[in-house]
C-alpha cells in the first residue's frame, strides 16, 4: 500500500483537517493505480466532519466516479 494508506489512522487522529483533506486528494489522484475509492471517501468524510469546505464536493465526485467504474465492470 502507499503512504496514504499507511498513515491514515495516524493522520485522522492528528485532527489536522487540511492534512486529512490533502490525503483524500492524494488517494483520489492515485485512483487509477489502485481504484481505492473507499480510502478517498473515508478521508473526505473525515475532513467533512471536521468542517473542511471542499470535502463534501470531492466526496460526491468520488462517489460519481465509483458508480461509473462499477457500471463499467
């Protein structure tokens, strides 16, 4: 697994909402290699719960891409 996955729990505990959001972006940007939609969604959900202003929008984007990927299988 990549560094995003290895540090997920540690970073969420840190309460640094911007860092959590950035990890979500990293997971999302690496989706082609891993198709780890759940990792990105988990990170965006956590960032959203901590008040990040863009997390909800990115969560919706990931969900839309995930839906298309599942339909394409």
